[in-house]
């Protein structure tokens, strides 16, 4: 049985809808019984619903009883995610989440990899648009190289808007900083800008470096030397990022709390039409000497894609043992080609 934590949140409700669409049974877990009742009525389904908070260890253990796969959609994960990871491992259940926070991913790898392996379970962080898609296409690109390669992964979105959770997580990541892989060693990632040429588009896209999940996991199952992740941004935003003192101040507690409050009060969830308007390209470029291989996936609505990816991973974990256990990634746990195909995406 699958447990969905945060069923009434923005991402959680999309995952709940995807589970219903695919006819996959699941137990919903959230803080509010009333909101779960309203969602069940909206979706015209009768599912088991359990009330628990992600920070209540005893309540989580009771709520997860009988579940073999846990999907966690409640962020920021740096603040709220670890108790769910610990509870899933203790119960011998596979774990999947939708985080985009590299710091959380790295902490789970350092703190819980051994316990997850001992429990024979997979803990798959960032089974989402970011960073599952990037690592899948990067795995495919690197596999075509004769030896170790340097990999860059680019996330480009045209249209749409971001959710409240995405905005908050992104600001937390900006305040914490992160790492990239450089010649086999994790080194601090510093804000940098660049451009990437995308086949089919006349003008190069402006990008900035981000601490991505690929830097943590790609070298564990693929021959790579260096890994760096990039996000497409408008050129004007790039100039603001490099000029603004806000990024450095985000590490300060009072500033972070103020920014969290602004996000809570100002950022609204994107509508269905706004999500549908968003088109994306996730592109990976592997280089070694004069040889270069590029692989990409194209799609729309990153949030619906995230929901599809988590449900695809959960059903695969229910059906068969994953290729990798411990704290791992979707690209390591599953065949990337088949995994992408399961959500209607094809790498080209």
C-alpha cells in the first residue's frame, strides 16, 4: 500500500489526483481531516484518510502502519522531511519525496544511507521535475561516452508560474548554498551565469548555476568527473541576482523568516491554466575531450510531471525491487528509459 503524506497541499493534491487517475490505491495522510474530506469529495473517491503531522514521530508511525511505499510532498524538507524518512526506514518502507533542496538530499545521504540499506529499502529524494528528469537524461548522455565525462544539466521553462512551495524552497536553497561535483570532489557551488544553445530555438538561453541533486548521485552509478546544474532565467533576473545583497543575507535567521513571511502572504499557487501553459526542456550535455553528447526531454507542466514521476516510482517499487537501495535516485533505482516512458516522456 502507498501512503501519501501532504495529500491536501499543492503538490500533494496533484499526486492524489494522479493516483486516482491511474487507479492506484493509497492512504492519504495530512494534518486536516476536513481538507482531506473535501479533496475526496472533489475527486469523487472514497480513500482511507489518516490525520498526522510530519513532525510527530509517534503519529507518523501510527499513520504509516501497513504501508510499504511512502510519498512525502511536505516541504520545506530541510525543516519537515527528516522525521518522515526515519519513520519510513524504521517501518521497512520505501520512501519517495518531491524536494528540490540539495542540502536536505545531502543530509539524508550522510545520515540515513546505511540504515536504509540495512532495511533493504530505497530512499529516493527529488523524484520530481527537479532533479529526476535531469539525472535520467544525464545518465543516458554519459552512457554514450567512452570514459568519464563532464556533465552539465539545464532546466528551461517557458511560461507558467511557480508555486508557494517552490518559491520557499528556492529561497532556502539560495540562503544555504550548496555543492557541485568537480573532478570527482564535491566543492562549493557559487552563483555563476552562462548561456546554452538549444536546438529548435533561435537565441541561446540565459542560465544560472544551482546546487542540483545530480551532483550528489550521478557519480554513484555513472562514470562522470564533474557535474553542474543550471536553471534558465530571464536576462534581467540574472543582473538582479548578481547585484542584489539579498542572497547573502538569506543565511541570516531574521531575513529568512521575513522572506518566508513574504512568500506565505504574497505567492499564490499557479492555476491549472498557468500550469498547462508552462513548457519545459531538460537538457544534459556530456563532454570528454572533443566529443560531446546531448540528450533531452521536452514536456509541459512541471508540477503535473512531478506528480506523474512520484506515482510511477511508487508503482514500480510496489511491483519489483529497485536496482539500487539506500539513499539513492530515480535514475539509479530504475531504468531511465523505461521510467521516462512510464510518464509519457522520451529522451531524444
